[in-house]
């Protein structure tokens, strides 16, 4: 299960598929997208939606968080919100995939070189990402929650290592763990 969550989180920068007719209204996309955030942060988040296979902003934000609605061209249901400082990193991953760079090591190599050269902006300090994964149809519009959703919460801590944080690099669903130690995008994974 941890491996599945890691792979799904890696797909946050996936290439948008051509959207089918199941695109939701802006109001529905906003409700779904912000459900990944803690309640007090939802109203201030910017929201992006997949429209015609393109990712477009449908709501401006005021609290530094950007939420992505579910991609109707992908299987399952997935929404994610991240601190705005991560936006260039996430967008670059989507751009590379659109250009045909699909292997994770190649994407990581390009982004690392660009971060280290200063060509790609990346936060200097901690930044959070919240995401939810569920089966299609799991979102309950009347409650504003995805029933049975699995959460994956990430705190990016650039260049952190097991030694610098005292957090194990061994994947676990029972405790936080550090993924990509020593990399610009080193991050603490917290699954629920």
C-alpha cells in the first residue's frame, strides 16, 4: 500500500489526458479539490481544474495553497493541494511528461539540474502537500468529504537526510518516513 501511495503521489505531475464528458462543474471541482485540505484552509485556496485536457485556474486563492481537481481522464479519484512555492516544480513535471519524458529518474534528473542551476524555483524551506485518493464516485457533495479516501500528506524539507531530521527512510503506514533524502525535494511522507 505504501508503494501504491508513493507511485500515486509521483503521478501528481502526470500528463493530462483528453477529458471525457464527465467533467464536473466549477463548484463541484472546487469542493472536491479543497477537500484534501484541513477545513480552515479550504476557503482561501486557489483551485485548478482539468478542462478539455488542460489544467486551468478556476478560482484565485489568498492563503498560498493551490489545489488540483480530479483529472477525469485518469482512473480513480485523486485531488491534491500544495504550497504555492511548489507550483514551478509541479508544473515542470507536467511539462516534461507532455514532452514525452515519462521515466521518473529522467524527470528527477532534469528537475534537479534546473533547481541547482537556479533555472527552476523551489522552496528553500519546508512546504506542504495534501492529497486524497479514492475510487470514482467517493466524493459526497453533501458532506464535502471523500468517503473511504486515503490521505497522503507530504512536508518537503529540501536536502534533508535521515541524519539531519532523525526520521527513518524506511517506508511505513504506521509512522512518518523520509523519501528522497538528500534531494532538493526530500520530503516527509505521512499516510493515513
